[in-house]
C-alpha cells in the first residue's frame, strides 16, 4: 500500500549532540538528527521511534470538524453543564483564514471557527481555545463573568501563557 510506505530517511550524526534526538520532514524525506556516539542498533531504534512521533503529529494535523464538535460537547459537559442548549454551537470548524486569532465566535448564528494554526498544539491548548469560544455563546464580551466561566478550565493560565509565547516567537521571527 502506498499510504503505509516507509519514507526515505536521512540520518545526520552530530558530535555536539549528546542525548537528544529530533526529526523533521524535508519534502518527501525525513531527517533524523542523532548523537554521533549512537550505535547502529540505537540509530535504528530512534529512527523508528521518530517516524512514529512524526506520524502521530501529522495525524493531529488531520483533525476533523466532527472531532472538534465532539471535543466541544465534552468541554460543555465538563465546564458549562448548567447552560444546556444555550452553549451548543450550530457549527464548529477548522479554518485556514484566521492568522491573527486563535479562534472566533459569532453568537448571532452560533458558529465557532478555530484557526488551523493550533491543530498541532497540545490538546490542552486546543481545549482552552475551544472553551473560550464556547463561552462567548453565553457571554459575548470579555467581562468578569466571561473570565469566571473560562477559568473553570484548570489549564487556563497555562494555555494562555503558551499561546502568548507562540505569538511572541512569531512576532520576533
């Protein structure tokens, strides 16, 4: 099967690298960076491990709108259960035209759009952005009531810090 074909792998050894291993896709090939002192067996083990990690990361990128809606439903049940139908969106979808925002909500038509830029971020960050937008279905503004509801999510501050860091790096880069 073409879909399960192992990609061309280029292994680059580094004398400066001591313990860390990393990998990235460069076109059709995967480049794996390893310490020079690794044995051939360790190299083979790490190549397989890094290919699995890349596949998992790329699988996250393929997240669907249906998965996003299921995630929204779970978040509503966990953090906003008393709001019932008020907080159920008409649609939740990934979009590629939001480069200045992580997500947006239009309370009038109950639609939520989440930027494709966060698809590769950790689940707890995606959950925060999604809960933030869901909360706008209850409270359209960023007032104290809004932040009290969003603050029910235990990783709110951590996710906000993560997103601020990503934004800061993007501005500097």
